[in-house]
């Protein structure tokens, strides 16, 4: 395909399972590449693509477009200037009405290794890492899912009761007295709370909390 065309640039916007092969083929032909997030299905593929791009001296970039929103650029500038002092924790939350099993993106997301969460999670992840830095070690990373019920005009979130749950994705990078920690959250099934974590987490009942994030 690439050999038959004269191209200035390739934008890979296919399901993630094909990203590595398509991007590598373009790089082999010396064509600059932009890859949709997530860039590849595995860290090994990403490393191989990066090495190939360096070897061929072909630019490859990932679509982390929200980093370039004016408000994010201004926030990064102010953090770098020390305007807020030491950044101890950053949390980014993205939410919207709907069920995790009823995605607006299309049925194709269920063929992804991580489903709809894999398609949407990169945004809060790369924003959090850009603003708060990377975790210091793998043990400081955990992954969560949660469901929250909302009502019109209410800012209270908690276990689902009636109406559709709010789909929430968030990420946090923390550096305080202990090791830096990154938390990723997304809504669970309406049946209740489900939690996966890289370290033991005590089982505690879910209580409503104040949600100051915007949808």
C-alpha cells in the first residue's frame, strides 16, 4: 500500500491491534507517522516502533491532543514556573452519562484488549503524567473501576440506585510522604463496585462523596 503511493505523512486511526504493523510499514518507507492512542497493544511493540523510528530517522508521534488545549498548556507553564509550589498530587476526572456496556464509540471497542476503557483511558493518563510526573515504581500503580449514580442537578455520587450510571475515568499521580502513586478509575457495571489493584486493598463499604468535577 505505502509502496504504491507518494505520501508526505500517515495518520494511523485504525483499531489498536493494527497500529504497530501499519506504523512500522510506513516508517520502513520513510513516511512520518501519527498514531492514535493507545499507540500499540504492548510495551514491547512500542519499544520496537520507537527503535525503528530512531534507526530510520522518521518522526513518529502519538495523538495526545489534549496536552495542547490552551488551558492545559497554561497550567503546565504555571507548574513549571513554580507558581503552585511542589505538586503533591494531580487527579483528572472525565465523566459522562451512559453505561460502560453501551458505548457511544461503536461496537468495535469491545474487540480491543481493554474494551471501551482502553479507548478512553489514555486521555486522563497522559494528562496526569504530564502534570504530576510518572510513578516511581510499578508497585505504586493500581487500577480501579467504579459505578456512580447521578441525578439531575445533584453533585452526589455513590453506588448505583436508579437511572443510568455516570461513566467516570480518572487518573492520579501522587508524591507525598510515601511513594508516588497513580490511580486510574472508570465506571463499573450498575450492579455495584468492582475493584482491581496491584496491592491488597481492604474491603470497605462505598459511601457517597462530593463530586466537584465537571462533565
